[in-house]
C-alpha cells in the first residue's frame, strides 16, 4: 500500500515538472520575441541548434540551470523572469476558478502574455524615450480598466 502512494506522488511530481518546463519555455519564447531575436540567433549564441530552442520553448526538453543562467544573460534579464507569475499561471498550483483575470466571458482560459497584441504593446511602450509619456500612458490604461 505504501509503495502505491509513493508511485502516485512521483506521477504528480512528474506532471508538475513538465508543466514547469513548459512554463519556462513559454517565458523564454516571450522574451526572445520581445527582443525580435530568431531561434537561430539565440541558438548560435548558446551553442545549440534552433531545433533545441524549439524544444526548450515547447517544454519538450528541460533547460538546465546553468544553461538557463546563460540564456538570461544573453536575453538581458534576471533569471527570475522565467518564473515570474508561475504560481498564478500553472493550474497544478492554483485554482483558476478563483482567478477572474485568466478566464474570458465564455469560460475559456486566456493568457495575455501569449497574445501578439500584448507583445506589440509592450514593445511600443518601451520604445518611447520619454519616461513621463510612458507613465502617462500607463496611468491612462490603468484608468480605463
């Protein structure tokens, strides 16, 4: 009986780990796209093939801690970027029914960080050289919500 519960615990951990790998891969892709960097460019900088980058981004292959550290330096972000929002976005760790921001009116889960419109907005925002203009735009958007 005890060995069965250990097996079940291992299966649960494996599911959580694969979700985590997919989440980190999604964040990698997000940052790469924000920098307008191709998979080929990133791959050549870290010494892997573009197919490996595809596998990282899909979560099919796990990114080692040392490789993730190198990638964070190349993408000019803190390594914590890959885990930002993790507890909110992975269903295994949270109850989405209590998170109204992740569910649309028709009940479909929505991740704004995967939307091209979000990337365009963020890129345009950071291209504004004037800090005061950026703050006014941010204030305006927040007031509209």
